[in-house]
C-alpha cells in the first residue's frame, strides 16, 4: 500500500496571457488552451451546448476575444 506524502488544496489562480493569437477548444462557457506547457482555462461570456469547438483566441492590449472556426 502506498503512503501519501502531502495533501494540498488546488486553488485556481487568475492570471493573464501575453498579447498574441492562440488556438483553443471551447466547451460550455470555457476555452482551454495550452501556452508554454501550461493549460489555461478562459471563461467566456457566450457559451455553447457542446464541447470540442475549435476557436482562435486573440489577446490585444490585455483584452481577450475569440472566434469559432468551422467545426
């Protein structure tokens, strides 16, 4: 039987992304994308009733927008 070494509370941290264009996957009200080996979760104001929609995320001057691609 294995022994537990430590237990931590996983707390989401609000962060930002540098200006740029990123590809992501939209599901519900969340876009998931990977940047520099870290997975980011972006909350959107518009949602979809499915998962797996490919999107392009644009960050300009700290403001993020997204567009869905042909899915």
